[in-house]
C-alpha cells in the first residue's frame, strides 16, 4: 500500500510538473515585431542573415517573441528603414548605417569609415574598445538603440564601364555609392549617386551611371552587375569593414522582458560570426566564375588610392571641426585605429603577405 501511494504520488508530481511548465512559459507575454531590411530577398547572404536572426529569436524564446522579416520595399522603402524605426512605424531594421549620412555623418561609424578598421578591428573597437557605448549614445538622441548584427568584410571596389588609370579618370564619373565614400569621391570630381540595390542593374545597363559598388563577388553576381559592366576593381577602400546594424526602437526595446532582450542580443551576436563566414566562403568561387565569364579584374592604381586616402582623412577632419557628434566618436576611434594598426601590421600583415604570395604545395612537392 505504501509503495502504491508512493508511485501515485510520484505520478501526480510528474503530471503537476508537466502542467506547470506551460504555465511558466505563459508568464512571458507574446511579443510580435516587424523587421524591415535594406535588401532584396534575392540576396540570401545579407537579407538571409536577417531572416536567420528573426528565426533564431523565435527558437530561443520558444515562439513567444516573433519577429517577421520584410525585404526592402515590402513595408518601407529600402533607404527609409532607419526613419521607420525612429518614428515607430516598425520595431527594428537591418541596415548599413552609412547609407544615412545625409541625416548625420556620425551614422557611418558603426558601419565603418573609409580606410578605417577592418572587420576584426571593428569588432574589437565596438565590443572592447569603447565604440559601442559611444555609438549608442548618439543613436539614443533619436530614440533608437543599435545592435551590431553582421559584417561583410572588405568590399570590392565595384564594376566600371571604363578603366580607372589615373585620378583624372574620376572626374565626372557617375558612380552609385553610399556613405562617406561618396563624399570623398565628390571631392575628387566624381558624381556619387545613392540607389537602392533593386535599381542598380538597370541604371548601369542604361548608362545612367558609369559605375557601381555594391558588396563583393557573390552578391554583385546576384544583382547581375557583371552582365552590364566589364571592369571589376579592388579594393573597396571606402568599406574595409562594412558592419551591418539592427536599429531598434528604444521604447519597443525597453518594453521587452529581460529574457527576450537576451535572446535578441544573442541572435545578433551569432550573426556577427555567421554573416562574414558566409561571405568568406562564397566570394572566392563567385569571383572565379565571373572572371571565367569575361569579367576583367583590376586593382586601383597606387596614385588613385593615395589621393583617396588623403582626401578621406581630410574629410574626417573637416566634418569633426563642424559636427560635435562626429567629433565625439572620431577622436577615440582614431586613437584606436592608430593603436591597432601596428599590431595587425606585425602579426596579420606579415604572415598573410608571405602565405598569399605562395601556391599551396602539392603532395609531390
């Protein structure tokens, strides 16, 4: 009898636990957000990363926190995502913040400045070098909190309908480019244009623009840019690190239960690794395919890079002299750059320069 009572007691306890588990889950309210990206659905790397983030948040919260992901133009135009987050039309976005320098040049910092930090340096500056608190203090003024959510690494310099041999070849060049890179090229005589990705192919095909940068081989081929321009240049000096940002409405963020905040940040941090891994894995084959199909790979001449480098830091100093928000971040950012570069020169550059100059030995060698 005692054994029977014990078994019944255990069974009852198990059933009680089973009934209690859903009740515990129900203590967290169901949250439904919308995320708008600045990308078309065809870009399975960068837009796909946003979809993966939203899916991961749902997994981590057992479906209690659902974020629906929309491509550029589905809810708001691709280049108006940040505005929609700021005014509360949507709860969050997925953007390259440098596209919003028309609102303030300070938005460039969490994406990356021309000739600035590479992807690893950018992560070090944001997470350990004091960069993220500075960036968040700036965003807070417009009721937004930003989260680093990926990086595409060093970009290509874009597709051109004609060769660039001298600095003079930039004169009058109509180029689709966002961020401070366009400001710097304008200083050298180019005519920068800002277009959403969905409009780049047709503009380049019609000759409305002479050149366009986008991201790198995998995504550039997805947009078909190699079909309408022949010369493909490197490096994309204006984005040695193209960090992607998830801007979140501050009121929406503050209303989240703490476990949901942790889930969102965790998913963002995961995509910081996964996004660049996808690009690094897919770009090599994409570049080989394009070259095999007739794309002519070119490196910007040293004289062109020198002129752009000089113009870049002149531009930063000019902006800092008249924009207090920019200067607040620029001064410590520059100190971090000056401190970090020598280490990367000693360790990373010396090894990479050596090993990239050699073929991989075969077994017979």
